C-alpha cells in the first residue's frame, strides 16, 4: 500500500516537473525570439490583403520637436481644455469627460454632459489621439481642431453657443494676454481657440508600458504569461488583423459584432456595408480605460476576450476577419495579461491655473 503511494507521488512529481519545464521552455523560446529586432519576429497571422504594421514604440508626437516654440500655444490650449467657461452651465470642461488621472477618460459607461444628459457613446481617451487619421468612434471628424468644435455645441455635452464662449473669453484680461502671447494679437476667435486646444491635445501621450520597456531592450520586463499573450495576440488570437501598429489600431473601421444597433461609420459614409462599423480603438493603456466599446457595454476586460474567443458571428453581420478562435482558459489569461502589460499609468500632469 505504502509503495503504491510512493510510486504515485513519484509520478506526480515527474509529470509536474515535465509540464513546468515545458512551460518555461516555451516562454524562454518566445523571450529569445521576441527580444530580436521586430523584423525578425514570427510572422503574424494576418489574412491576405489586410494592410498592417508591426507593433512597436509610438513615434514622437509632431509637436514634440516644436515644444519650445509652441509653448505659449500649448499653455493656452491646456487652460481652455480645463475651463468650464466653454459650457453654457459653467460647470463642464473638456476635462470633465477626459480626466488626466483616468488616462484621459471619464470612467463611465456613457459620459454625462449638460444638466445630466447621458451621451450616446463612451468617452474615449484623448491620449495619442494625434495618431488617428479620423476622430470619434464613427470617424466623423477629420482632425483634432475640427473635433474640438463639436462638444462645445453639442446639446448633450457643453451645450454652448460659440459666440457666447467668445464673449466670455474676451471679457477675461488673462485670456487676452494668453492669446496675444500665443498668436501675437489679442483677437479671440473659434479657430484660434480650437487650434490651441488641438495643439495641447497633441502633447497628451501614453506613459511607458512594460511592453515598451521590453521593446527598448529590457528582456525581463514581461512575464512568461505576458510573452505568451503577445505571441497569441499576433498569431492564433488574430487581434493583429485590426489592432496593429504602434497604437494597436489600424486606423480603419470594422464591425466587430458589438454595434448594439448603432450605425457607426455608416452615418459618415452612408454605405450599407459600413453599418455597425467603428474605428478600431487603440489598446494602449486599455486596462485603465474601461468601461469598454463605443457604448461602454463591457466593464470586464476578460469578458471581451472570451467574447472574441467564442463568438460565432452570423455571416454578413460582423467583419470576416473575426473567427471563432476557441482559445482555452490559459490562452485567454495570457492574452489578458498582455493587455495589462501594454497599459501604463498616465504621465504626471499638473492642472493649469485658469485666468480670471
Ligand atoms: C460630456 C462629456 C464630454 C465633454 C464635455 C467633452 N467630450 Fe470629448 N468625447 C466625449 C465622448 C462621449 C466622445 C466620443 C463621441 C463619439 O465618438 O461619438 C468624445 C470624443 C472626443 C475625441 C475623439 C477621440 C477619438 O479617439 O476619436 C476627442 C479628441 C475629444 N473628445 C476631445 C474633447 C475636447 C477638446 C473637449 C472640449 C472642447 C471635449 N472632448 C469635451 C465626451 C466628452
Ligand atoms: C475585425 C477587426 C478586429 C479584430 C480582429 C479585433 N478587434 Fe478588438 N476592436 C475592434 C473594433 C472595431 C472595436 C470597437 C468596437 C465597438 O466599440 O463597438 C474593438 C474593441 C476592442 C476592445 C475595447 C477597447 C476600448 O477602448 O473600448 C478591446 C479590449 C479589444 N477590441 C481587444 C481585442 C483583442 C484582444 C482581439 C483579439 C482577440 C481583438 N480585439 C480583435 C476591431 C477588432
């Protein structure tokens, strides 16, 4: 009887050590190949004809090099971004829905604007937004300056009349001075205001994630599970078909089966094939920007992964790039670990003191 127990225990320890070294070997192998230049990484599983870029460090924002010469303009934009005078109630600023400490989101399913009005959509982070070709979940805006007009007028956001905002700012001695410093003239108009806001927004970028540290040469920055997650993300889990490049977004529009009746990109193009499509959101800092999706329908990142993994989409309803992946529990955990490894705390930020 005793002998049997000894043999059983021996077997268990052999099996455990084999599977343990098996895991380590797999991760060691991944660590070695992913420590090479990304040009030498294993080819990602991407369907024929799909345009893509390798994952990587974010390039420098276009204003970074001009930070000194644009200093006054950036400072002005920062104040305007935090100023509740842009709203008719005097209670709401851009930062109400894009808060620095929440990675520039509001942490709500759908954001709340003028007099408690609930928005149709979730407030995205404005970090790295200079990198997008089009803005808003449905891409209805062509650039940051154009975008900044929208919330000021929107009934469910700041509910203001532009000429009233101009009057309020013009009454401020401090703003007159700031506009003069930035533009060489004390004229205040909507175009100059939105130019300042857009320039400020281009300085808002993600912090350095552990994946960034890994890319920069710190081989130990990722755990075994995160490395397996990176590999899955690029291969079997097929995420790279849409979430690719340094921002983890292809800058395209897709129907990933989460439209919830919102026509999305169709509102912009009026093409039937664009119904239910949304801009592929960046996944940088994603573990810190929930609730997720255009309408905040998920508040658990793990649930999103299991939906992607198990979903069987009726033909024609979602993007053909989405397939039933059948990821097992460990694979789903690894993928989640990777999403956390690409999430960094927001950069230190000092809120501006607003002019009288
Ligand atoms: C009441 C909350 C609220 C306020 C106030 C607000 N926003 Fe937003 N913001 C949102 C929501 C919600 C969206 C997404 C709307 C959509 O896509 O249809 C958004 C989208 C954006 C985007 C697009 C990001 C992307 O990835 O496409 C930018 C940039 C932005 N806002 C900047 C601003 C600026 C600048 C202001 C102030 C002038 C502002 N927001 C005021 C809620 C708000
Ligand atoms: C066919 C293109 C496509 C593929 C493939 C894809 N996604 Fe997405 N993903 C999108 C789009 C589009 C959205 C936004 C959908 C919406 O808001 O309704 C999104 C949203 C997300 C979000 C929510 C982000 C946020 O800020 O709200 C996460 C997390 C996510 N995807 C992770 C993944 C992972 C992990 C994979 C691989 C298993 C994957 N995606 C595969 C296109 C894709």
